[in-house]
C-alpha cells in the first residue's frame, strides 16, 4: 500500500547492505531504524532498490521520506521495535536530508526481573543497566567458523536482578573503560538467549543491536543515583560487620542474621515425601558438617571458558594422512559452541558428616576453590611436584573442620531406583551467634505448634 504522505525522522541504526540467500533465490537487503516524536519504525529495501538507497542513510542524520510502501511488520521477531507496520523502499521513494533534530520519543525499557515473564515469542528487548562485573575478553568461535573477540559483562538494574550480557567484536574492546568505571549501558534490540526454566542471558546481535555507553536521560541518571546509594549501603554493611557493644546496656547494636540449618535425615525425609507426589526433589538447605574424606581422582576437569556455563568440554581433533591429530578446539555441549581454549574447573567429591550420618557430595569451582584455598591451575602445579607433599597438604588441611555448607539436593534415577545427590553451592565458617538465633527460631516455631 502506497499513500501520499511524508515523515520527518532521525536514523537511529543503519544495518547495512547485505546479501541473502534462501529457497526462493538470492539478492540484497538493506534496513534502517527510524524515529520521530511518535515512535520507531523499520525501513527496508530489497535487491536493486536496496543498492540504490544504501549509501544515502547515515546514523544520527535526519531525513524527509515520502512515497514508501507500507506493509504489516514481518521482522518483528528480530527487533524490539513494536510498530505493527514497516516501510519498504521503492524506486520512486523520495528521500532528502533535513536539519538535525532530537525526537522526544523514549523507547520502552524492560526491567531485568521482567524478562523471565516475557513470552517465548519475544526474542529482542531494550534494557538499561549498570556494569557490576565482567569476565576477561576471549576469542569466540561461531558455528560458521568465524572467530571474533567476546566479553561477558554482568548488568544490574534498579530491580536488583543481574544478567550476563555477551558483547562481541569492536564493542568488546571499546567497553573496557566502562567495565572499570561501572558505567551505565543502554542496549537496544538485544537478544534474549534462554537455556532452561527462568534461566537466560543477553547477547548483542551482530546486525541489529545498539549499545550506548553512559547515555543521557532521566532513567540513566536515576540508575546512577540508585547504584551510588547501593554501593554506599554495601560499604556500611561491611563496616558494621563486627557488632559494637553499648557501654551502658552491654547489648550489641545490631541483630545478627538468622541461620536455619537442617540435617541430611531431615532433608531426605522431606524429599521422599515430595518424590511420592511426583516432585523432582530439588531442595536448598544449610548443613553444619565436617568433611572426613576427599577423593583425589578426577578433581580437575577441562571446562567451558564461559563463566555462566563452566560445563565440561570435549577436545576435537581430526586425523591426518601423516597420523597426527591436530587439535581443532574444545566443544561445549551445553553452549553448543566450539572454543579455541578451555578453563580448568573443580569437581571434588567430599564425604560430609553431621550428627545424623554422612553423605557423599560434589563441590564445584568457586566453592571448591574456597575449601581448598587453591585455584585449579595452582593445584595442577602442586600435583606435578614429584614429592607430592604440598598437594597432600592442600587436600587434607580442611578435613575435620566445621563449615556451614549451602547444599542443593536433587534426585537421579538409576534404573528403578531413586538416588538423592548433593552439590555444594557455597560454604562459610560457622558464626555462633547466627546459629544460635536459628536454633531459637526453631524452638519458638515448635512451641507455637
């Protein structure tokens, strides 16, 4: 449908001319994002028309456009622009530059905590956050074999929810200063990558996503103020970590956290009743216990270099006529990607004992590093030492010491038998006052029943 109209717009993104190929043939496609005071819309061109107009549009430039075809939006799955129509360039389309102006329209920004509740049909969103953490850059190999720089950064917004964002190419290099200075980032048309129930991260999409570092506007300023207050609150919490005592009342000035603990027997009784009702038996609980045995075999594995994954990787080789097997990379089944390097991880088996008995548990990565006091790379060097003295010292030094273990239980099926397995999420040294308050809470609960 072509109508007699004209619009005055600002170009917010030029996606560039690219070649496409499908079952119906091949050709060229060109796309830009346009904005005025009323909203945003996508402008597209195909084949000869795309080649004719591709060199005209510049990002952040303003134009008067008329005589386009109006279609029902077909690319809605690949953009966060929610306009129900799109514009299509024709040979007779009129385009002329105009004086620059800044549209008053503000795109809707999705809070990070809202993402799990979005329909699975929504693949792209706009959001804003502040950088709270980051991994080191690394070389990423795509399925096509293309290699590029990648960096994973953690964003958090005023909802308090964090999310990992994968940034590629030049943007991964440019973001270094933003990481160091905890800057605000606004991202448009960022892709949601879902991998399990309520589990997701965000990826900068090569051809559509836009990143603005330290943007202006009220939402960005509100986020900076909120983050500064959060950081100050965190410092205050650290400063009052040791309770002071009032000299007149001889009472502490702060109330300790309440720690509720359970035993293996209590948890397994509850899980057994859940299994009978068809539940998966997943439970999170705190346990005060000691490790009495630690297995030495297979404590270190080759893992995925992506911090959010860390699953085991498989070395990929290809035999040659000379009999050599050159390494092609490391394949992660969880990410379905091949990387040119891996990162060592921990998977340590511990036998934990509490007052109700003992169970084998598995402790991974950060928690294992906390328990052993060594990184995987450091432990490998100790294990290669011919004397083996230091390695044994590291493995044994924390046996028979009391810790508060945060555990996750789950049920694995072995033929017709149900087995309850345990993974250690984290561990801390016991804090007597917190444990005492937890016991008092349990006593009061029993008294009320």
